[in-house]
C-alpha cells in the first residue's frame, strides 16, 4: 500500500499532499469500492470471533441474529448517506454538521460520543485480535496489542483514505477466499464432519449431552432461542451506535459519488451479512460438534466460559478441522479483519481531531499542509491510544464479549440525535443534548440496577450477562429517541439546510483551484522537491476518463430524490424481511430444523458468501480499471522518456 500510494502521488492526478484527497479521497469513489470498504470496516475481530461465540452458545440462531442484527444499521445508513449528499455535500465529518447547526456545546458533546465509539471499537479490535494471536502462537498478549497497529499506521499515514479503500479491497478478497476454504473443508472434505448431514448428527448428539438453555428442547438447530433473540436486540442497539456515531461510515458516505452512495451502502450491507452468517455457521457450529473429539485443543475438557467469551471458539474449531494450517488461515483472516477495520478507525479519528478540534478551535486558518501534518500526527496518536485502552481492558479482566455487549449502552443515547441532525430540520439544540446525555444516564442506571436486582451483586461477571446489558442498551437508545423528539416538539425549531450546504463551500473551491496550479508559491525559492513535484504534475496525464468525472449535483436533483426513495424503501423492506418475516415465524412456531432444512440453510450460506465475494471483490476491479490504467500509462510514458 505504501508503494501504491507513492505511485499514485507520482503518476496520477490524485495526490495525498492535498487535504481533500487525503481525508475524502476527492469524493469520487465508485460504489463497488465503497461497498468493499463498508464490508471491511464492519468486519471487526468481533465479527469473526463473537459471531462464532454466539454460534457455540445458541446454535444456528446465533450467527443469524448476529448478521441480521448488525446489517440493519448499514441499510439504514444508506438514508443518511443520501441526506449527507443533499444537505452537507462538502463536509469532512458529521461533527462539522453538528457544529454549524447547534454550536460549540453540542459539538463537544458529540465529539465525546464519537471518540468514545472509536476508542471502544479500536480497543475491541486489538483485544479480540491479540487474544487469538496469543492462543495460536504463544506471543505475549501486550506485545500483540502494540504490534498490530504499527503497519496500519504506516500505510494510512502515507496513503490516506484512498489507501484504506484499496487495502480494504485486498483484505476483503483474502477474507472471502479463506472463509470459503473453511466452509468447503468443514462441509465437504473434512474427515471429522465432511457434510451438512454429518454436522446435523453431531449437533443432535451435542444437544443430548449439552442442551442449550433457552432453546426449544435444548437444540442447537432452532431459531427458537430466547437468549439468541436477546442478543439480537442488543446487537441491534449496539450496532446502531457503532455505525451512526462512527466517523468511518460517514467518511465513506462523504467519499462516495452522490448518485451511487445509496447503492454502495445497500450492496455493502447485503454483502457483509454473509460474513458472520457463513463464518460462524461453519466454525462456530464446528466448535460445538467437535468439542468432545480428541483433535479438539481442550480435549478431554470442554472449553471454559472465559475462553469462549474471549472469542476462542473459532480458533479451537479451526485447529481441530485443519491442524496447523487451520490456525495459520485463521490468524491471517483475523489479521486482515483487524488491520482493515483499524485503518478505517485511524483515518476517521484523524479527521475528527484535525477538522473538529484543531481547525475549529485551535487554528481556523490552517493551511492544507498544516492540516495534512496534523492528520498524520493524529493517526499515530490514536494508534497508540487504542492500544493503551486494549491493555487496560486486558489488565482488569474485561474481555471481548463483555465489551461488545456493554458498548451500546454507553453510546446509544446519541444514535437518534445524530441521525436527526442530518435528516430532521425540527430537532433543536436542547433536544439533541438532552437525548444524548439522558440516554447515557438512563442506560447506565438500567444496566447496573438490573444486574443488582437479578443477581444480587454488581461485578464484571454479572454486568456482562444478557439481561442487564439488554436493559442498558434499550434504556439508552430509547431514551435518546424519546427525549430528543419530545424536547424538540415542545420547543420547536425550523432549521434551514442552506446553512449546512455552505459548509466548506469556499474552502472546497479554493482547494480545487489550487490543485490545478503548480505547487504552492509560499516560498520565494522553491526547493528541489517542489520543483520535482511541479515537473511530476506537468508530466502527469491531462486526459481524464469520462467515467471518473462527477459533475456537481444540485441538492434537490431528481437523481438524489430518487436515491433517497430507494434508500427508504430498500432499507425498510430488507429490515422487515431479515428481522421479522424470516426468523419470527420459526421462533413462535418452535420449529426445529430437519436434516433437509439444515442442509438448505448451509447451502444458502454458501451461495450468500459467493454473491458477497462477487459484489465486494469483482466489481471493484472493473471500477478501478481507469485509475490503474492511468497509472500504467503514466509509468510507461516516464520509462520511455527516460
């Protein structure tokens, strides 16, 4: 990635020396690459590890509810992506919208929630990733926590947002290949399982000896799972916070083309569904089926609850199925997931610290070169910060499972106020602040009171259980919704979107004009480096592929209105299907999968993974042909001149 970034700067019109390119990828990224970036950014360590954990605990219901509960937010975010293009097309972060609309106090409140979200997500990545690296290799866990972000920081500093997109693509490609490798091995060639029918028999045997509490008949083969449903609701609340408040997802909306932003998020959401669904239906259920097999790493003992909560179910089953090669494959895929998501978090936090703190409060007239310098520094600062927090969680005994369930109650209060900031002109400053802070307070109170009432004590163990975290998550997100709406209706407002449409409008035009000129003339005598840059710019191709030119869209254009209707309809229909029409009839009928139905379930997971691979891995190749064609022509022209 560092090499590609150098070639991009040297031979194409996209230069990471410009702040717009570094932080927004010049706002012209096509939908396939955006979709691949969304898949990569939403594929945390938890996506692979926690989905396998809930599969081990609840059976087939676990992977389904993990996927369905976290796809909804991406689909719903397509509405916000369209509204960003309509109402704040030149913003760098969603917090700039908050500042312009509500002022400094509300801005700082949302900065707090945004940074808490990024710290929790980043430290979760390192916490889960380091636990598996330590389990598979024996590396010191604290060394793993600090070493994982080093390479990520290097290529993000040099390449900016476009580098994260290209790296997201390569990581998603490797992830899909290895996931299909695991699936084919488990269900077609393994001597231990080898077919869906054999997996069905092993899960039936496991239910007879280790029945699942809360599942009908103790079966692993049913969606009638009370605790899986509770987990699905927690996942819905928690995931809403980590999508709506994470600048990484807003950044992809900002970087996308106006006409295709909605398509990118719908494609990305549906493609991402396949990852936890297919991965955990394979490795999570394999951990259940093989837990008493002599090849299982913990044999003759069953895995302990701390091991499962740390996300080791997938590691154990990969080792049992494929031995050392399985451990290596899982290590690679986990490293891909951790680094690609970490790169998204690094550039997101860098943008917040650069534009919402440094430029807004410290140096409003900062030059583009100063903004680039601060962006670089903040990437390194946040890389260190999330490693420090991961070390703290590990030292005090907090694992990935606990942090995953608790995260939503800490940030859920700000979900709807953040969404309303770009979609509802009637939300007021008082409504936004009240919803955020009251949601946090009610979430914490409901969480701790429920733990004390149900289990008699407040400890790490009791506060990480399903019902206390469910109460906290629901209390936070619903309080934020109710109070932000109620306060805004009692003391109504009527915001003019032209104010947010003017964000960075003059700056954007100035930067655009500067990029068409030769290097900056701030120095009377340009250095040799600047002369070289000027020569590179003069020698770079002047012809631009027409497909890469995106004309400025008026905010009320027919195409954007059509995209908004598509976002609303598709997100509603797909959410209704995934969270109600498919699971609820099987839940209320207490249906237990037959052998044929389970085989069809596995085949569907295969097909969905193939479709996901086509969307997130093949489509971006077609879309980036112009970029790499321009790069190749420029290199050949330079070689021929030499």
